[in-house]
C-alpha cells in the first residue's frame, strides 16, 4: 500500500517510518491510522502494549505496517530505548508525532503540585524527550517531520481550570518554534497542530451540559473529529509541506477565529 486518504486527502508516505505517541486511542489512534494508510511504517507508542494492539491491528487490516512500543513518555531511558528499537527495526525515523497528553483540570487555588507536574511532565517533557531522541536519526538522514499536538488552550486562548494544561501547550509551541529554527537547514520541519474541541474520551469526560455550551460557541456548531486533526498532521508530514516550519495550524471549527 502506498497511498490512502483521510477525509479524501491523499498523501504518499511509502518508504518512510513514523512514530506516534499516545497512539492507543483518540486523536493519536487516528493519526497513526492515517500515516499507516498513507504507506508509512508506524511505531505506535503508549504505556500499555495491550491497548495499542487495536491500533496496530487496524493499520495492518488496512494493508499497512505497524508495531506497538510500550513507553511512558515521561521516562528519558524508555524514550531513548524506543527510538533506538525503531531505528534498529526499520533503519530510520522520518516522522515524529508528539501526541500523548493528559489533563488534570482544576482552578489555580486548588491545583496541587502533583497535578501541575503530571501534566507538564507528560505534555511538555515527554515531547522534549522524543524530539531530542528523534533528531539523531533525522539529522543523519537530513530529513524529518516533527509534529507536536498542542491545543487552542495555550496556543490561542486561556481556559479556566487548565493553568497546567495551557502552560504545557504554550510551552510546546515555544519549543516548536525554537527547534524549527535549529533544524531548518537540515530539511527537518517542526510544526504544531492546535485542535479545539475534538470528540474523544478526553472531551467525553466533560459531560453533556458543558459540551452543549461549548458547541454553541463554535461557529461550525459541532465538535471536530479525530480524523480532522489527523488530516492536518498528514499534510504537515507530507513533502508538500516542506517549506512550512515553526508554525501552528489551528483545527477548531472557527472557535478562536
Ligand atoms: P486521549 O486521552 O483520548 O488519549 C491520550 C493518549 O495519550 C492515550 O493513548 C494515552 O495512553 C496516551 N498517554 C497519556 N499519558 C501518557 C504517557 N505518560 N506515556 C505514554 N502515553 C501516554 O486524548 P486525546 O483527546 O486523543 O488527545 C490527544 C492529544 O490531543 C493530547 O495531547 C491532547 O492534549 C490534545 N488535544 C485534544 C483535544 C480534544 O478535544 N480531545 C483538544 C486539543 C488538544
């Protein structure tokens, strides 16, 4: 398989190797599937290998190639080992998608040290660790695509209850811009995608009344789908996006327009 589509969008990533963190469900699963259907070999990363089996099976069923890699993105040793294993197995790493992320929402007076640290460690440190590890093989090949999944919370606006989360995502965008400048000469692009409200288990936990209120503030009058985020990632991963770096694409149905 060399080509496939996400929402009708076709990209050829055959011969390339991709790594997606948080690939067991939600947005990460859709991204892994889109990259796999486009011909890339996909390393699917999450903490629980069993939970990754379904994503790997879906890519394989679509005629693609994928393997599960168990890893907590906050662990430096574990991240280094995963990248080494991927390169050992497939000889290269072309596309890195830092998608793993968590929320621990509460208003600032009640936010605990643990809630702050957990979110910053997963969303920001995890992306730093994978970016650092992936630049080795990318610099060697003088080619790469790094795509960081940020959020409108942090990128475009604040969001009450999310001081930790929006700090992590704003930090991720700062890191995106700086690493983009560091690696541009080596044909490695570094970009972010900032989703608005997307239908996943993360937003499902918010409850119907909050989601109804949110929908009324979105010009498109609906939540986005994980596939619509995957479409933006697929574009940034493609050769067509070779001159775009240090940018952040917002995917929010016009919410922050
Ligand atoms: P989700 O909760 O459905 O999935 C998160 C994934 O990250 C899971 O596979 C989980 O196992 C993995 N993960 C979490 N901590 C990890 C760790 N320490 N090590 C390895 N894997 C870990 O979340 P969803 O909704 O799919 O979000 C994906 C990304 O998109 C996150 O970075 C999130 O912040 C971002 N995002 C989501 C939005 C939404 O509306 N769902 C909106 C804006 C951004």
